[in-house]
C-alpha cells in the first residue's frame, strides 16, 4: 500500500529530567473542603513535580586551577502526599500540603515534525532540543491506542495542560540554557588556564635551552682542553 503523503507522522517525546518518563499533569491551586469529596481512610499517593536543583559540569583539574562550574536547572522528582479526597468522585487528587491538584499521568508530549524540529500537537509550540530526552515515532497499534488515551485525557483538561506544558518547557529550557552557559564558562576558563600553563612550560623550555647554551659557551675552553687530553692519550705510544 502506497504511503499517503497527507498522512501525519506522530512522535512521542520524553523530556529531560523525567526519570519514569510519565508526565504528571497538575496545577498549583488551593481548594476549599467543599470543592472535593473527603475520605477518612489513611492512604498515600505519589506524583512528580519539577524542582530547582544545582548541578555541576566539567571536572576539577587542580594542576591548572580549573574547577567544576555550578549551575541551576530543573528536574522532576517524585513526592509522596496524604490522599484526602476521592479520585473516583472528583477526577483529581489534592495534595493539601503543597496545594497541588494532580489530575493524572500521560506518557509524554506528542509531536509532529517539521524539518529538524518537533512541535507539540496540541499547542503547536516548538519543543526545544535542549529539553528533549528521547523521541520515538508512533508506529504500532499499541502506540496509537496509548496516544488516543492520552489525547482523550488532555481533551478533558486542555486549559490545565496548556498552562502546565508552557511552564514545564519554559523551566526546562531555562535549565538547559544555564547548563550551556556553565559549559561555556568552564571551557573558557580551561582554555585560558591551559594557555597560561602552556606559555609557562614554553618559557621554562626556552630558559632551559638558553641556560644549556650559556653553559656550553662558558665551558668551551675546558671542553677543548678535555678533547686535547683525550686525543693526546689516544695517540701516545
């Protein structure tokens, strides 16, 4: 069967810093008790949030006085919370401590490709390469069934999805920019220190060569005397 050129190819994008590759759709929001159905049973849940962390790039080279560069970035971390409401009734779980309403997981961002770039199928927003961990084309029946399930979920939470994804991409890109800047600082510092070290080594080699030449000139008469003595000894009967 010939490929229909009008067919759209779809891709699943997993984001950087997302350990289990599941994206927890959520929003920061404080709820009143009347806005959810309380439960009395002790039960805990988990979801992932984007947190600000400090990382380092490069390595310490003490002989050059070069050190790792620190930068701030963002990654997803799993958090536990006490369930206080009934998900079956409300369609969400409320983390009262953090004031986060968690709606559910999707497997990642779905995208179409134009040129070398990928664009979110819902927002049309370009997904920066700096925030992409993996890309896989949707090809199998299971791939499309999962995609349909996720899109149906997004359809029911579109406004939340739009705001959440915009914030996630912005923060992940900010972290990627910070890392790139740190790498640039490290390479610049390394290059400068290496140049200084190479210059010092070159000076030492040139100084050593000059000293050896000066000693050679200084010892020329003695060297000549040594040569005469050797020749005399060799030629004597």
